[in-house]
C-alpha cells in the first residue's frame, strides 16, 4: 500500500524544518563535543543543546530561506 504524500505546498515549510533539524543537530553535537569532549552525560547535553538550537533555527530558516533562494537565483544561471 502506497503512503499518501503531503501536498506540494507543504514543501515551503517542510524543507526548512528538515534542513534546520539536521543542521542544528550536527552543529550542536560538534560544538558540545568540542567544548566537553566525551564526558559522562554528554548525550543529554547534546540533546538539550539541539532542542534549544532547533527552536531558534527552524523559524529562522523559514523566514530566511526565500531570501537565500533569491540570492542564489542572482548568482546561478537559470536552466534552459
């Protein structure tokens, strides 16, 4: 049985949500491990930092992504 997909208009919100989820996770992990090393309880510290950074990153990505697309459009030639 095929899964139903979201409508195309959901891409405007879903793309920055997923991008910011992945990016904030990687950045939080790297920053936390750099600051603390593999200390006891580091996983909880990373998850806490990730949660906080995602709350900031997701709305920022939703607001900024249209601007980024315009800037990229100015720098990259459109397909034929």
